[in-house]
C-alpha cells in the first residue's frame, strides 16, 4: 500500500467528520446566499455585498489585522527558532516555548486588555513612576481603530505555533552548512539566504497561510478588543445574521461563502507551489551531492 494512501486512511475519520459538518454548513450558507425571488438576479446578494461600504471597510481592516499579526508572528518565530535551535533540543525548553498555546484566545485577549487598557496594569505602572500624568495619557492600544490590541493578542498567541512548525525544519537541517558559510565570511543574513531560506520558505508560506486564514475568520478576540466601526469580517457577519434586519442575512451568508472560497483556493495554490518548490529543491540537492 502506498504511504500516502496509508496516511489518508489514518486521517479518514477526522476528514469525514470535518467534511460533513463544514461541507454541510458551507452548502447551507451557499444555498441561503443566492436569491430565489422572481425578477432578481441569481447573484444579487453578492453584488449588494461587494458594493456595501461596511463590507469593504471590514475587508480592509480584516486583511490589515490578519497580515500584520501573521507577518510579525512569522518573523519573530523564525528568528527565535534559528537562535534557540540548540536549546530546543531539550524537551523542557520546548514546553516553555509552547506554553502560550494552551491559553484560549479569549483569555489571551482579556490579558492584553488588563495590561494595555488606558486604566490597565501598564498605565498604572507608568503613572506611579511619573512617565504619564493627566495631561500625557496612556495611548489607546485596545478597542482602537487600528486594532493594535487584537494584533498584540494574535502575535503572542501565534509565535509558539510558528515555533512548532519551524522547529522540525531546523532540526532536519544540517547545521554544518551554516558553519561552512560563516567560515567563508558569510554574515547572519548570508547564512539565512543561502543555507536556511530554501528549507524554511515552503513551510513558512504554509504557516503564513494557516495563520492568515485563521485570524481572518476568528471571532472572539475582535469581539472583545475591536471597535464598533469598522468591524472585522466575522463580527460583521455575526451581526448581520443574528442582530440586524432580516434582509442582511443573505449577505452575511454570502460573506462566509466568499471567505471560505478564498481560503480553499489560496490553500490549493499555495500547497501546489510549496510542493513544487520542495521537489525542485530536493532534485537540486541530489544533483549537488
């Protein structure tokens, strides 16, 4: 039996459950997002959604939050992995690095609120040491229009995930290549570009995709630390579906369909690209050897 077929057999129970629940929900959303009224175009709800100002502003802020938090998490995570790869050979250090992963996102957002709110712990410390006063107030970092508090939450929550994804890549890497590059006069950037980048790039791209799509569709942290306008896409979809006028419900379903299609299509092209990259890199290494 081929190894890929054997692996698919192990994943089959989970895939069936996911396909049933996610597939059924997506089918229901797609069915409710199209118009069945006489005289209306089949895609009228999608046309109305794409022309809605609140949706367009929501797309902009959602992409900003997802890209910023994912990019920062990825950069810091890769930097920490390459700096601490020898330390992470011991399991107790891995546990310390991955400890934030067991904290729920809602709890993580609440901790950010307690620390960075204008009346929070950090502002109290700055006030007592004289760095801020009544005239020079603590900056607004939570419930702010730039979603800084949301980004901070996702950054410290997702860095351990990046470590989890990057650590096996660096452990498979022959670190003697790094020593050779440094012996030939290469600096840290040269070592990363010539030795590490071909290894970490495909996994980094896959990790970026996972985190970006996750943040784009996450609900609890933007609900706690976001603002009333512009709302991130999941908050806007929830309000349109449950709290707003009945006429907005098809647009909320259309929004969820578009987000799902974006995630599926992006994952398809990214995974194809990374598979081709790994294949080409493996063939080049074989030729060099």
